[in-house]
């Protein structure tokens, strides 16, 4: 690589790092994810997302106005071919406190699930239980997961298409066993940025298909649908993500979220009904207008916007 190319690559990496750091910092602040004295257990799978999460959290820790501890945890599920030395070597190298938990859930899953059936549901249930137990043993106050903006959108569509619910992945919630606070500090980060960052930082990625189980087909289909929209309709992803943060219960039909039965002309409303007319929608998706990065990357010619 020439000197100029090296300088350009470093410049781009710095920009990417700043953007991710800003996204994580914003999510932490918006949802009060990390508090003074917290011990954050960062779940590390060896994939791009969790490496990025750990990297950015460690970086933020150095300049944060509060004190919090980080412990990285990886669960070695004994999948054939799992390179058990990769994560310990990486984690020792960066000097972070870490724990590798070894539990042969692979054999349990193979034993219990008939050949040809999807193993993910039992596998992830077992993994969850082990990670909750580990968090307790370590005295962790929060469990941090590497899900990002695109995971949240995919989950929203999966729940709408298959589950009949408008429900996504929350940035912060109590775990299903009621014992832990789960946080997703990458909630505002784009998968594309994380991908580029992981490549540039040369994280020693461990492939996620070691167990040989087929990928969740429905999730893959939704992912491809979103990627296709992203190419064809600039700003749509950003706009949908904004929509998830901008819910107007009076304009949905969930009786439990809005008291339609008790509605009077004096009820305080953020928006009213336009009665005979359908509501006008902006010609340019709001996510495109508000996202310089997306706007710069996309062709925003009027023709394309009209198609969107
Ligand atoms: S892909 Fe494999 S390791 Fe991952 S949840 Fe499914 S069965 Fe478990």
C-alpha cells in the first residue's frame, strides 16, 4: 500500500470509529444503559458485532465521566472446529478482564434434536441459561449484547410477518428470567459500519456456522428484503428506524396503548385526524433528509425518490 493509500485508510477508519463511538455513546445516554459502578458483562461470540461492541465500550470507558468495569465472556459450546485459542489470545492481548465458559451444549443439542431439524432454539435457550448464570457468578450488573440497528429492524419485520406483533429488540430490558438488565449499546449503529470496522481492525473473526445448523431462513429472507430496499429506496432504512422511535399510539389500533373508548374532544393528543383526507407523506424520506452519511452514499435524484 502506498503512503497516500495508508493515510486515506487511516482517515476512513478514524471516521468510522468516531461514528460508532458517537452512536454507542448516544444510545448509552438515551437509555441510561451504564451507571456509576456498573460491571458490564460483554458477551463475545467471536463475530464482528461483539468484537466491535467490546472495542468501542473499552474505548469509551477510558474517557467516560463515570466508572464502570468490563468483563468479556465467551461461551465455548464445543462445536466441532471451534478455535478455542483465538479469543483467549485476543483478549489477553488487549488486556481486558475475561472469562471463557466451556459447556458442551453442542452434544446436548445433537442428542435431543432429530437429524435435519433446526437446532437453534434449544441451543440458544441453553446458551442463555449459561450466560445468565455466569453473569450472576461474576457479579455483573448488566449484560451487553452486540445487536445493532439492522438486527432491530429485522426483528421488527419478523414479528410483523410471522408473529403478528409490532415488536422489536429493545435497547435495554430485563432478561426473560427477571434477574438481569440486558443492554444493546450498538442499537444506533449500522451493520455496514460494523462490518467495515471489523475488517479494518482485523478482528480475528470466528465463523458462525460451525455447528452446521442452517441459518434461520425467515431472518435471512427479511435481511435480504431490507438490503434490497436499502439499494432501491435511499433513506428507507433510516426512515423506518426513526419510525421505531416515533410511535403514535392514537394512530394505531391497539386498544391497550390508547384509550379509544374514553376519547373525548378534550383528550390531549400529539396529532389529530385529517378526517376525509389521507395523511400526506413527505416526498423525501425523513431518514434520508436527516442522514448526511446515507444521503452522501446514495443517488438522491428526484426520479429515484419518486419511485420510492
Ligand atoms: S446457529 Fe448453531 S450455534 Fe448458533 S444458535 Fe443455531 S445451533 Fe446454536
